[in-house]
C-alpha cells in the first residue's frame, strides 16, 4: 500500500537504483504518472518528459479497452477481446482515428513538439498498470521515436500486465505485482485525480 503517488515514486526510484536501472530520460504517462515520474526523475537525476497514449474503448462499454493508440498512430490491439466482443474492423479503425487525434491534442497540451528519443534509453513511468494497454502503446511509440532501449516502471502492476509488457519492453520493474490486483487505486491510501494544472506543474 502506498501513501500517495509521490511516496510511490520515491519507493519505485529506490527499487530502480538497487536494480541498477539506467536511463537518459524519464517519460511519465499523464496525468497520474507525473507525480510518480517527478519523484523518480529527481531521485535518478534525469530529465522528466511525457509520453501519451489513449485507450480504444469497446462499442458497448468505453471503459473496456480493446486496444490503445499513441499520437503517431502506434497501435496495440487486444485481438482476443475484439474477436470475443465481435467488434467490426471499421469500428476499430474509426476509434483508432478518434483516439489518436485525442492523444495528439493531449501531447500538445503537455509538450508541444514530437518526441525524439534517438539512441536514448527511455524509462516510462505510470502510477500503476492494470491491463497494460496504454503502456504497450507508449512503449511502441517510444521505439518509433528512436529509443534504443525502453524500460517500463510502476509502483504496482498486475502480474498479467508485467508478463505481457516483458515481450514489448527491454525490462519491466514494479515495486508490487500482487495476484489479487483489482484497480490501481486500491493500492493507494490517497489516489485523488490529478488535474491538468497539477500535472503540468511537475514538468516545471
């Protein structure tokens, strides 16, 4: 159990240091990843930036992720779920276009320019990883931006997400990966929503 995102980031930074994880830049997933990312970046003495992705919602329930997409269109699809829900390909492409546009808008709000990671090691941080959908799209976007290595890190992650991400990134680090995962917020005593204003303040 973590007190809040900042304390979780400090604990995550400790684990990263003990494991000898090195990176050129820390990339936080807004908005909840920014307090965690700030703590990690400060502890590792590395610059903090953002990386953005948006989930693709199922037609019947937007909260169910059938995939995720980055601003550049980098896509991760949950093909098993798409088949199980009998989602038409035309819907997937339309949702991809909508969410990629929303991701570009979000990226511009936080950083403006496209991400250039040429030859660098990127450490992507979020406050928790439940399904891994958003993080997978972020990892693919980091490689597309030229990253030489990508490390994924979070205070808490589901074992299933860790396993899936290990085939996407060079390394995956989680302070906790409990079998009884539930929602990310269950692992925090304080888990208030982070506003855009607060999130941007961590980049100053």
